[in-house]
């Protein structure tokens, strides 16, 4: 994995007076062949679309996030930030805008939400680009406060669903280990947090995005598997449905057990009878429970590293 230089991102922090443009379904079963840019849907009217900088190439049609801000007037650094990472098997077919309704629920509860897009398989992504893009997007959060001073980037929580949960936990852990501006917590929803075990259990999505299984691409798994990049200073909450047949709930249990064994803080929230996507389905009680837990995590005071 390529290390970013501190000097590059010092410049990025200033450059992130980001250019604004006015303004869960199930995981796909197969690869997507859409060319780059076809998922660049217009932002919701309630959001501001902002580009984030990347060290290795940049696709303005995909390297962006939709920023949702709570209504009303707010004092400086009074609003926590949730970075939302959508899933979809790391494939191009599912765009960030699929998470727009969920972002609306969170912003209505008082947090700012940065719903990010990133390059995926089928539209310029894969290893390491997909993983680096999400890290770069999270790293951009302090720059958002330059133009939106009501945001408090020291209270950043990274939340992801499915493949997005793997990316969220990985990116948050990586930034803390790099000593960068640190997300304070991560929330995984239905996430494959032990990628080697996922492949052993028959998950072909993991081996597809990493270009092969663990025996062939051991270095890649070592680089991005949350299980192999645990940072005990990063508290993680893992939410999972017990009826999930896409990513078994043992994935959350294994990761949180390992995090605790390393001296970290972790919680598992199991929702009986919920499957891979039902816990985020509009109108279901489970979605309200998930939103409640995310906001509880977001509004807690930061844990000292």
C-alpha cells in the first residue's frame, strides 16, 4: 500500500476549500461494466456536492461526497460529522445516492453527514484505489470545516454498510495509525470485517475486489483486512442482523472479540430476524434502532487515544 506524504495532505487541507456544485438494496451478484462516471447522479437538493482530493489520480465523477447540514443556526464547531460509506460489494452498480434517504434520517437527528462516493470495480476502482479513495474522503473532513465552521471534525464517526462497513473500519483504523486527523469512532453495519474468513466461507466478492484469495494475495489482505489492521484506540460498534445470509453475523462477533482482546473498546448489536438489508429498509423498526445507535455513538464524548 502506498504511503501518503504528510506534506501532500497538508496542502490538501488548504485545497479543500472544496469546489461545491450547486445544487439499501442487496449486494449485486455479478460484476458491473458501467464506464467511469455513469453513477454521477445529481446531488439531492438538500445536499452540497464537494470534491475530495486523492493522491493517486482523480475522477470528478466519483471522488465526491454529498454534505448534509442540519437546519438552523449553529455555533462554531458545534456539529459532529458522520462520514457515510455505502456498500454494494465494492462494485460500480450501487452508487452513493442509494444512501441519500439514510443520510436524511441522520441529519434530521442533528449530525452533519458526508455521504461519499468512491471508485469501485467496474468504474476505475479495485485494489488499492477503492480503499485509498475512502481513506482520502475521510481524511478530507477537517477541510470541510474551513468553509463550514459549524462542523467539528474532532467528532467524526465513520459509518458503513456491507462492503462500505469494511471500508469504513479500515479507513478509520488506518488514519489513526498514521497519526492523521483522527475519526473518533467507527460503526459497521453488516460488515465483512474478517476478510480471510469471509473468503473461506465462500464470499466471492472479497476475493474479486482483492484480485484473488488469501493464499495468492496475502499482502493485499494484510493491507486492508480490518482484522489485520486493528487499532485498539478506535472504538467500533458492529451492528448485524441474525438472519443475514450475505455476511454472517459471526463476522461482527469475530472482529469485536479481537478488538477487545487487543485492549480496545467494541460492541456488537445483534438484531434478531433481520437480514443483510432489512435493518436499513425504510419504515422498518430496525432502521430506527440503527439510527438510534449511530446517533448514540456519534454524540458520545471522544475517547482519549
